[in-house]
């Protein structure tokens, strides 16, 4: 969304799901093709890599602005090799999330990203384009415990912006009321365009992420720390009241 001049995409202005995937696979083949020239590489594995099993609809921009998102997810699910589809959203298009639910087009796992537990912090950190952005985000947040799929709330901690101890109660309240299946709490990483507006010092050390996660989990009363990654500076909380297995059964024992 940060690179867009318009906040609306009309159906007649966008590519069809099949066209998007066809062109994506063509580019993927270009990336992989050179590996066939190295005799040390397993040709069967290379052939398999040309057709993905797992899809993440994410990265730059906001995927829920794409008006044919339900059709895209259904199309990906119709492919024999597909094992999972993950969708990441900033929560600014709650109507699309509702469409996914109504049209039986939810992904395998839905991630809602944020970095604030109150209006002032939300506006300061995100500098949103919509006047009702806080209301939009809260509508999406309120859907997490009702959607018929796995849900994750992803929190990015930024030193000096949202990592203060006095913010923990507000985050704990948010976690408790929204009740997603999992919560990811991770440090901001000083890479990409963010280096133009933030400093390396805005990154948290893993011990700080761990301490914040343990405290907010305790105050939430329904979450506990499930796992962590030192390299990624991330902790994962699990909902003990809405417990589901961390492994997705459909492909838990596959590559």
C-alpha cells in the first residue's frame, strides 16, 4: 500500500488469477533454470521446485486490495500440488476478509500485522492513508476469533516506539480480546526502505523480545510462549483457550 497512488483497484484494472500465476511461474523458472547446468544438483528435485506447494500472499503492498483475491486463493487451492496458502494483511480491508469467509476462500493461515495497541501509537508508527484506518484495523482484529481458519497476530517491536513496559497491558488486553490461535512477537529489522526512517538501534536484542513476550503472555492470561528463534529475534505465543496444533495436519510430515 505504501507505493500506491490509488487505494482502490477495480476488477477490470487487474489481472486474472491464472494470468498472475502463469507469469509468476515463468519468472520462477528463469531463477531456477541455471541450476540444471550443475551436475551436482538433483534434477528430480529441480523439476519439483518448478511447481510450488506452499504460497505466501504477502510482501510489499497490501494483498487484500486485490479485488479477485477470493478467486486467486480458490485457484491456488485447486492445483494438485498445493499444500498451504498463507495470507498476510495489514487489516485495512476488513470487507475483503469478510468476503474470504463468506465465499469459502480463506487461506490455510491468516496473519494480521500490527505494531500498536492504541490509536496514538498506530498513527505515529504507520502514518496510515485512510482517515478511518484505526477503525478498519480493529474490525479486522475482531474477526480473528470467528474466522474458519488458523489465525496469527504478528507484532513488530520497534525500540523507542512500542517496546516500553507500560505498553504491555494494552497489548495483553488486545491479545485476550482478539484471541487468535498464535501471536508472533518479533524485533524490527534494519533492512530495506525502513533504513531511510529508522536506525539500527531501533532493533531489539533477542533477550528483550523474549522478556517482552513472557510478560505480555502472563498478563494476557490465555497465552504462553510456545517457541522462539534467536536468529530471527522472534517469539511465538500459543492460545491455550483456543488450542490447535502448531503443525498443520495436511502437510506436517511432508517436505
